[in-house]
C-alpha cells in the first residue's frame, strides 16, 4: 500500500482477483474461504484463491447502496450438518431491512437448500445505508447478530430504543428466537 507509513511490519498477499463486489470472507472448517458477493450469491475459494464453486439458491437481496449479501458463518456443527447462516438486506414491508437466514449448503450442486429467514431487524426503512451486520457463534452456542442504525435520522433515533431492532447486537438461537 503506497504512501502508508507504520512502525508495525505487515505483509499483504493477494490470493484472488476478479471477485466482483465481495463483502465477507470467512474461513470454512477445512480452511477454504466462503465469500459473500453483494449481488446475492457466495463463492467457495481454495487457499490459493482459485474458485472452487459458485453457490446460488439464496432469497432475493436488495443490493442498492450499502445493501446486498452481507455476512456468513458456518454452523458450529457444519462438518456434520452443512448448515450456514447469512445476513442480507431484504425488501420488506414497503422498505428494506437486515435479515438473517439459514440453509443447507450442497457444495456439489452449487446451491443452498431450504433457505429460511430466522430473524429480521425491524422496522423496515427506505434507506440504502448502514445495514451493518456481522455474524458470530459465541462459545455459548448462540448466534450473535449486529445490525446497523440505517443512517437516516429516523434510524439513528431508533438505535436508542429497546423496542427497535436498529443499531443493536442480538443474541439468538439457531432458529432465530431470543436466547434465554
């Protein structure tokens, strides 16, 4: 990176080119990479960056502005059940919002099967900004979901309200229910 000065040494390795509009790069249990593409699909790449498989079969995404296919995380038991969880921006109720879905990855077919939305950060707003969204399974087995405040005045104000799903961190079960 030209022009950047730092006292901390670092090394940058380019492992892939021609990715389009990637949002998340997540390691799979076998070391390969699962990459979300903003327009609504994922790719599996090997450690050298070569495309292994394009994955389709996801619900429609709203990829305007900062929206699209966002984060992805394999189920803690992925090697046995092949379930993945992903977040994306979804047209919903006259606006859009951040949704979380899960489905079974069939790598050979290049598809995710039985996709089902398990969580929606309501209310829906008319904004293409700040969908946020990172997904992580905690040591407690629950799925942690972050959601943006959606950047417009209405959304920023709702980030302070416990009755709103905007600008929050959620801890949910694998079925999208509130963690006890």
